């Protein structure tokens, strides 16, 4: 005799798959976990000199360091930093 899977069980299993795949794609398409903020100026300023050298920055900030270094002194001041993605202007 053939066993028939109850409709409720099939729907529950399908819903679980959809939720799992949605979560997987959400994490795969994000650069950082939701709610995680980029590091603050103070966190990046490893030596505490109130300016950032190329050695102290990573990622896109390091990739475009010369473009952000408006006065060409080889350091980024807090005024030269772009605002974090999606946050408008950087607080002073």
C-alpha cells in the first residue's frame, strides 16, 4: 500500500526550504552581516595620531586612498573620509 504524505507536512517542508534559501541568498548578497557598521575613525587609527595612513585602512578606502587624500599629505583626516555607505554625511 502506498503512503500518501499529508498536505500539511508537504507545505511545511516546502516553507522550510523557501526560508532557508531566502536566508542563504540574503547573506550571499551582502558585504557584511545586517546591522554591522563599518569601523569608526578611532577604530581604524591604530596609532592614535588622529590621521589614517594607507597601512591603517582596508578595502575600498585603501583602494581609493589617493582620491580621498585631498591635500596629498599621505594621510586621511576625519574631514577627508567619505561617509559610510548608506549613512549620508559623516558626523564631525
